[in-house]
């Protein structure tokens, strides 16, 4: 029989191959920075990270499932530098008490390390230094640890808590460049104050972030944006540059106008100065897509074409896909701890897991969707396979492996060396 050329048997489980990606950064330096191991003799920060990643990648629903699952791994834990599986009480204490800022710094260190590797070469034909996308997603919680949004239910009911993940990503990347986790009740526009943007950059976001005072500051700094105009916005049309009639089934710009809006500026504390009323000149673009949906875009860029304004807003879908990946492929319906620190830690570790799988997907150069990559990793998490070859493989034939130890005929998804080659323990 010919030698196996499709799947390579390696001396490490797939889980270990994924965890190895974190060795590219100085984890011990982050441990010293946050003093993360000061109160822990056995459950060190790296063990905590491995425990969380195991639960997230295998989609465990509780810390009990994680600890019991790791205990059942037996000798495979030595690949991860662990002598034994953590006890549930120890893991829960660490999740509750170890500062989540350690995992936050770990995530951004990994982003910085793999940022250039994950960058796409596309520039969209635009002249901006960078095109950034902003959005948020809300995650509901089982209790009111973090304040949720909306009114309390009728009767004796009580609304559940929730957190909101605000994210800024580069349009040519697929990982969060700046992330802030807040209570769900925090208004989206407050996230804009936290951003430090360079001049001649372009930011794209939806109308939930409409914040005219911030728009004025950006305009002075030559930071450009594209968003949607709110339906109740008040403005005066100064100049009409372009008018077209609607045509069913055809994507086209309908109007291109220069408008003027009024707003109350804010002082250094964020309080509105109601006695001062300022004017802000912006550009409004009305657009109809091929499905006859009507949009009104708002921007402070007067140099790009109206078609480019619509194109930029379409790019915002990239961050929606990122949130979709996070919510559909990882366990964010059940939380492993019951205090705010534990919840934030799990969210940061989920973002770390998503980043590592994105890097693996890019290294393997596979055409498989991210959901398929996540599923394959989950199903073969402790298999002794080369993760890159696993993701590249397109073989669908089940071949019979002869000479099995028990004399039975076994079916295998991948071709193996029948001279005794088999899966490791």
C-alpha cells in the first residue's frame, strides 16, 4: 500500500496545535503585569486559559462538563503541560476571582501578533488610510448581574440582565481591533468617545451610533464616517447635486444632497450646553439597492462619489458576520460562572478561541466555511491529526483498513498506512 499523503499523524492532539498559537506572545509577561498567579498554587493562568479554551471549543455547557471532560482525557493532558485535570471548585474559584483584564490583554496581544497575517490585500480602490467598521451585539444573561435593556415585564416579572460587546474592526481583517464590554443598557454612542482614530480614516456604522457632537469633532480632525440617517432627523437642504428617478430592480443613487443640521455641543464632562446651538454641514445620499430597498446615508466626506458611500456601508456587513460567527459557533447561551468577572472572562476567552480558529483557517488555506472549521475542530479536538491537513482534506471515500488488531473490518474516513498505522491514544 502507498504511503499516506492526505492526513499526517502527529504527536500532538489538535487542541494542543491550537493552543501552541498562543506561544507566539509573552504570556508570562502578562501574568506578571496583572499578578494573575499570586493567589494560585495549582490553577495557574495558563492552565485557566487552557481549561476555558477546552470548554469553549468543545461547546461544554458548564464548568462541571469541562472538568469531567478534561479528567477523561487521561494521558493527553501531558501534551498541554498539565499533570491532572483541574477540580471543579478550583476552576470555579479561578473563574470568579482571576482578573478578566489578563484575558483582555492576552486577546489584544494575539491580535497585534497576527494582525498583519490576517490582513487582506484588498484596498477597495479608496484613498483612506484605513476603513474601520463599528457595531455591537447584546448577549442576554440569566440574571440581572449586568443591567439589561428594555422595560420590566408586566406583573411580577423581572427583565434579565445582559452585556453588550462593542467592537471596532478593520474592513480588511476579521478580528476585533478594539473591543469594549459594557452593560446592555449603555447607549451605543458612548463607545465612540473611547476611540482614538487617525486622520483620513473612514469609519462605518449604523444609525444607533448617530452622535452629532462627535461627528463635528471628527470633521475637524478629518476623520470621515458613513452611517444611516435617522428617520426623525431634522435638517435643512443646502444644495442638491444629483437627482434620479427610481427604477424597479435596479441599484442606483437617487439623490445626493448637502444638508445642515443643528446640535448642542458638550463640555468636558459630557454635559450638553443647551444655551449654545451649533451647525454641522454634512452630506446625505439616498440609495436604492437591487431589491428595491431604500436607504438614506449620512457622511462628512464630500470627495468620494455617492456610489462609494453606498459601497462603504455595504462593507459593514463584515462585522455582522463576525458577531454571527461568535454567537453561532461558540457557547454564549450558558455561562460557566455567576459573577461579572466570570462572565467577562468567558467572553474574552471566546474571542480568543475565535481568533485562534481564524488563524488556523488562514494557515490551512481551506475553502471550508468557518462553521465547518469550528465543527471539525470540536469533533476531532483530541485526535492526533494534523489540523491543517484535516481542514484541507476533501476526500469523501470510506476505505477499509485491513489487519486491525481484533481482525474486524474497520471503516476510516481518511486513508491510513495499513502497515500498522492507527490513531494515537
